[in-house]
């Protein structure tokens, strides 16, 4: 089983994110492997441990965006590749999916591509399915469990987490999977893993390396990024001597304000 | 009519996702501004009622694809048909659900156009639709626009837009379309039982529990539970039973903080926050939730927030409209009782 995991570097979810003159900043908060992608890396490693093969982590980002890939290597991925090109700044998912699909084709022989369900920064959740569409492979999104995997017979069975319940799906390989948090518990990198990752050479591929001399324009642009309107609430503390009184006063207030 | 607005009606197990009707409402108001018409798309098997409903909610017409192969949603055939129908459209709107993000993305690839998921507001700029969507889990908002390529594809966040009133007297054409499904290689082999009573995204009221729900010092676990971790889970289950009782009386969905989900108190599908569901109900009752930034990001747009917490300095009170400083184990039972009496 050769697996490609697509990961993204994002600011820590605990960061306070602000915008000034259209520039987004998260202060001195660290950048991390997108939390959803940890589950993708973990699932790839588990499948490799059960069935053998190679796990390659790839990421698209600026030249210094290697933290996510280092984390993936430290967890146990065999190799990592950063795809970076000044022409890709501000690329939308239409362009990103094209670049990722070309990268997966260049790596070659993938049986499975795994994504996290979305990135916690742009939060579109469409890149995985778009890459599937570009490759012409089945898209298995929001996977909460891989219930069967047959590398020889080239098929996979998964449980997809819909809003209403889980949908059980069987699909041929290769396929593109996106995973949700239910699927596993990501491992912590080992000391050896961290050492190995810190020394690893991460190759950098440009659009030209992918045979894409001209990068098509993004369809979507972001003319303005703003802070959400401040929520002006003055909390009204409910008073009462006993829990029963507190409860009754709260219900009174909610009904007076026609919340209920 | 080349500049029509298509609205995809998402449904599951015989139920239309309510946000589909919100999308029809948005489609209607955009159509007025752009001088076009709203056409609903209903794909599935035995879905004629939904097509009828779409007209009642305001669609001028319906394109209906009905076939046994479409009984179970699968992205490939659904995207293929939707791409054929949307090729000439000006705008394609979908409600945001677990099915439609991928569907919208795949149609965008087929038609080489832009997709903008989870939109919360719309305006028109130079003949294109300028949309607003949250990023960083709502810590920021971005305007997005697809100025040249068509169709412009948007998915709409549940409850961000008003659901139109249905008018049973309305009429419109339902057109059965010829289906070209292509080869379908995946197979749906079944479904698990439904997981959640009320879906968090659609809920008008959400009652959520946090880590504090396991901290009732007055409870002692049955003596046969000796493992400390299991004792904690047992305590949490007693606490979440109180949260769930209140949710039931209010017809609410039950939510949880990441801390509560990570500790194994409740399954992940209840998680509200940056790595869970982002919600905006009319009423959000936070029980024993201190208010980590990741949680606040997921519920800050709730209309009214009630916080019940022992710690009067908990950040959740900064966002709350009403607060009770106290022990949720004392407050929740009488609160549930009071709602039961007052709401009949």
C-alpha cells in the first residue's frame, strides 16, 4: 500500500487571530500540523503497519512552511515533499487541487490518498474531494472508520460520518479518503522520530517540476478579510437564594425576553 | 434562460435538510436582484414530493432526476448529474451538509469554476455575488467572489438565512431529466443507526456540557468500578444525563466541549467548536464549560447564550447574555423541572 497524505500548516487553534489592513496575524502563536491532518497521518501509518508500503506526506505552502511536514515525519512518515511556488500565493481550491493531483501523479503508484476533513484556517473541506475528481478516483469523505482493506483485491470498505448517521461504503482502490476525528487517536512523535525529522531533507517541488508551466488563475478571490462584529453583551447574572429560585428566575428572564 | 439560479435540495432518509429551503429563499432574493429565475434540483429516488415542496417554498421550477441508482447518495453520480445541469447556470446554491461540501467541490472541478463553502451573507457587486464566509472557525470573516467563471457555487451555512414560508398554492413545472449517470464503482452497503436526536447544525436550541460535568463530588461510583478512569466516565455520564434531560425538555440538541469529547464522556458528533461543529442556535446553554477560545469560536454567533459555571471568572460569561454562578448539579434538575412546568 503506497499512501500519500496531504497536510497543511496552520496556526495553533488556541491562537487569537486578528486582521489589520487585510493581513491576518496570529501573534507569536506557533504554527502546527492542521489538527484534522494528524488523524490522516495516523491512519496512513496504521495502514502501512498492517499492510506494508510507503507513506509520503505532501504539503503546499510558502517555502518556510515545513513544520507540518516535520511533524508528519516525526510521527513516522517515510518521506515528505513541500510544493511551493511564488505563483501559488493566494491560490483557491480549484488551483490547489490541480497542483496536489499533479503531485500525486508525479509521486506515482499511490493506492490511497488521505486528507483531514478540512483545514482549521480556511475551513473549506472541499480540497480532498476536488483532488479525487481530478484524479478520477472515488471520493470517500468524512471517514470515521476503515472497516476492511484488501491491497491485493484493491478495495476498501469505510464508514462515512454523515450528519444523520454513518453510511457504509465499499470502493475500489485507488481512492481519496478524508478522515474525521472519530477514526483514531494520533500518536505522539517518538524522540527518535523527532530527531530523524529534524535532520530530514524535505525536497521542494515547484509548479515547473510538476510539468505545469503555467498556473491557471484562481476562480475565487478574497477582496476583504474583516474581524467579525464585536458581540456587545453585558452579562446579566441571575440571582437567587436556592437552586430552585435561580432556575425559576432564569426561566422568567428567558420568557420575558422571548428567547423561549 | 442562461442566467438561472440553481438550488440543490439535499435530503436524507425521506427528509429534506431544512437549510435547503433557506437556500431556496436566498435564491429567490438573488434572482430578484439579478433578474433571473430560481430552479430547484432534486436528485434521488421517489423524490417527487420534495420537488413539489421546492415549488411551495418559492422555486419557479424543478429539475428532477429520479432513478433507483440515486436512492443512496454517492458523490460521483450526483456530481456528474449536477454538473450537467449547472453548466449553463449563473449561480449554484447548496445547503452546507455532510454531503454537499464534496458535491459542490466536485462540480466546481467539473466546470472549472469557483466554490465558496459555508456562506453566511450575500450581496451583489458588479453583477457577481459577493459572499461572506467565516474562516479560522469564525475568528475572522472573509469576503469571497468569483468574478469571471460561472456558475458561482456557494454552500450556505444552516440557520444563517431565513427559511421562507411555504405557500401550498404556488405552482411551477417539474421537469424529469434524462439521466446520464456514467459508471458507478462504489457501493453503499448499509447505514448505522442514527446517532443524534436533533442535528446540531439545524437545532434552534443547544444544551452543552463541558469537562465540569464530571466533577460532582457528592456522587460516589458503584463499588464494582475500581478503575479511576472508569469512575470519571461514570461521573461524567451522570452529569451528561442532567444535560440531556434539559435538552429533551427543550427539544434541543446536546452539545459538548472538546475537553468533554477528548475525555471520552460523549461521542465526537456532539462536539461544538473549532474542531467540531460550528453552530448558531437561538439559545445556547453552556453547562460547566469554561469557554476555551476554540469552543467560543464554534458558538459565538448563537443569539442568546446562557452560562452556568461555578467559576465566576470563566471566559464564557464574557459572551453570555445570562449567567448563573453555581453548581450545575444543583441547578440543572430544578431548571429542567421549571421549563417542564412553564412550557407544558
